[in-house]
C-alpha cells in the first residue's frame, strides 16, 4: 500500500530551503513521502535547539519531541508531521533508535560547545548526520552492511564539510567544533577562532580538517560501486552538492569568516539533473 503524500512534512521541508529538499522532488512517490517526513522531523527537532529561548525551554522542547516520537511508534502521535512520520516508519520499518540518536545529537548541541579530540567529534557527527544516512538507507531499502558503512562515512563527510564552512557562524555562538587537541597541535588558539582571526596557523589547521573531510568522501565512494550509489538518488545528489562546497572552501583558501560558501541554484540543478540521468541509466 502506498503512503499518502505528507502535506505537513512537505511544507516544513519546503520552507527550510535546504539542499536536502532539492533532492527529494525527483524520487518515486513512497520514497519522496518518506524523505519529506524524516527531514521534517529532523528540521523541527533542530529548530527546538536553535530557537531563541532559555536553556530549560529548549530541553523541555526536545523532551517533548522524544515523547511524541514514542507516540509515533505506538500509534498515538498528535503532531501532524508525526502522524505522517508514523506511516513512513511503519511502511519502511525504520528503527526508532535512529531518531532517538538524532535527538541525542541535538541535545549535545545544548550542553557541549567544545570537543577535546576527533573521537569525541566523531560521536557528535554520527548523532547529527550518520543517523540521517541510516534513516535514508531504510527508506531506499538498503540496510546491508556496506550500505550502513556508506551512510556513516558520507554523513561524516557532510558534517565535517558543514563544520569547515560554518566555523565563523559557530564562533558567533561561542561554539568550536574543531577538535581542541588539533588546535593545540597547529598552535591555533580558541581566541583566534572566536574572534575570527586569520593566521598561518589557522590555515594549516583548516587544511588538515579539509583533507580529513575529503578522505571520508573517498572512503564512502569506495564502499559502494558507482552503480550502487547512483540508485541512492538523494544521497548521490547531496554528495555532489557537498563535495562541491568542500572544493570551494579550499579554492577560497579557507576564508570562511565572511560570506557563507554555497553552491549556486544553477549548479545544484546541474548536479540534480546529472544524478537523475545516471540513475535512470543504472
């Protein structure tokens, strides 16, 4: 049985203007419905953290979403997006743990603004990005071991790219997602990041981070064949967009404190069209 089109989830996704929204429109109907609902949930949970409100209110909001998620799996969801998500998780048999881990990642953003080493950062990246990849795998019917690893590595690549691009934005909020151990190794102080000060040390640090992100893209690409990746259409589109952002970061010599580095609408459309054609040929 097909999933009804999730009107409420679609509106949340459309309003976000995210790169992810772009990749959903050309999917088959059930997968499109699944991606809209899953994305809308992650967007609403993320908004609960980013809202201008006291810490206690943000924590309460996340707790409310945890309860609503439980109701979603038990047949008693009240929020319109969660009622749509309930149909999706039942249709695709998506484990509840993926969504709970995602909420935990949002909770980490409330309590943790520094990461001592890369192992700590990896845990955060799994919760806010790897989980999304695993949810997508379930929607695309790919939950085998290789697809699982592909989702984790690609999610890591996306989140590391976000961290590089948003160093200045995060600094404005008092957050540093670059591992402190590596700041010390490259002799780049927290104060340099928080005051958005360029220096030879900062550029060396960013080059190191950039190379790591690139290696995660490459690792993901080695895990699945090109033909297999092209069948995961939404992931393939996002891969093209984020890898282009990563390359632009380096072409701009890591000047990330000014205008946010993005991919133009024309470039995004070209990536989408190319991925769609290649998926059809596959």
